[in-house]
C-alpha cells in the first residue's frame, strides 16, 4: 500500500466524519480542488462510488459504508503502532475520544476532564454525548462510560462505581398530582421518557424482596426525548416523573429540587463501567485517564452519592443485575 493510498483513506474517513469534502481537505491541508481530485482518484482505483453527491451534502453509498469500516480499522492499526513505539517514553499527550451519556457528560464528566487537562495539558478530548449505545469500533471511541455492563464480547468493561436508577419528580409536580406509594399508583402519573435510535425506555421493572412489578408508560401520554439531560430538565420543571441514574440527580435530591419515589423498590442496578477495546493498544494518555477516572469515581461515590449510592437498608451492598 502506497503512502498516497493511506492519505486518500484518511481524506475519505475525515470526509465521512465531517460530512464535507472541503472541510476534510482543510483539516488535512488540501485545497478543495486537490481534495476532490484525490477522492475521485480513490473511487476510480476502487471501481466503486463512495459518496452520493448533491449540491447540499455528501451521503455514503453502501460501498462507502463498507469501505469506511475497514479504513478505520487500518488507520487505527497504524496509529496504534506509532503509539506503541512512543509508549516507552510514556508520553501523556494526544487526543482521547470518549463517549458518555448526555446528562452525565454535561454535569460531571466535562468538569472532570477539565481537572485532568490541568494535570496533563498536552492531552485534548473529543467527547461524544449520546444516550444511544455507541459502537466503539465504528465510532472510533477510545473509552466509553456506560451505566451498565456491555454484552459485546470484544470489549473490556472496568467497573468504576455503583449505580442505581430511581424514579424522581419535583415537589411542584408531587403537589399537583400526589406521590405514588406503590408501583401500581404509577398508572395515574405522567412521565418523561427517553427514546433513542436503538431503544425506548418506557418499561420499568421493580423488585422488593420477593415482590416484582413491571410498569409500562403509555407513550401517548409521555413527554418523549432522545436527550437524558432534557428528561431531567423536564422533571425539574414539574412536567412528570423521570427514571434516572442516581449519578444524574444526586445533587438535585440533596438540594430538594427532586425527590426519589418508591425508594424501597429497586430497579436496574447495573454499575458504571469504563468500556474499551480488548484488542487495541491502550495509549499512555488513555491509560492515565482511566486511572484518573477510577480515582475520581471512587471519590465522587463517597462525596456526591454518599447514602444515596444504595437503596435504603442495603448500604454497602449493590444489586448489580438486570431485572
């Protein structure tokens, strides 16, 4: 493979990521004419059209999507090889690509990354916030923070902290609608529901001792969003009950802005995990960040969550299970 081909592949990958050939060319130091000529040359050598072109946008063809997956793998392998050569120097620098949920990313993780940056000023970040589960390979993610344990066998999941999901609502909402005392009472309440491209989170399963209960929120009556931060904001505004990670609402509970409902009923208790590739070299910047996050989660579990980390009567014990 020639260096020209590698350069063409990088141009193709950047174009797909940015949605613009001219923007990708500028990033790589190419003029619009040079970028267009190189992409045409790549398509000709592959005898395949990689993009559908309109006056307003570029859209990957089926062939383009297939080639993109393999280009990312090949380019990442080269980057990993170069990183491995520098590992002996233990240089903590470069860009770390992270994925996290929207609420956690905006309210906690972004501040932690600021702290890390002050310790390691040569590290920069690409932070993707989404409540849809990211594909670490296709999305070129070094490290993902997930509020569950992933099922993918090609990933490593490092447990970071306990987590529980709770129902919560504002005092204003409860003053208008009353507080549910049993899961059966939820049938008369309004909810804010998270709906992503991969799942609809409108079914809640609860357990208390040997009792089990499932409640499904009718979407016709719910406030729907694909953004967990907006779901929390709606709950704070009194629009309905939200089902949130304790990490997202602990400060709101402490301040009295939200109240935990049905606290003695447990729902999904999957822990927070750092997730990364099992077959990719971990660059020093990623390894040092992971160590930092392990320590930061441990401190925040004690300082931020405290007695909220576990259900009442279960302090020091976590029910990590999917109900």
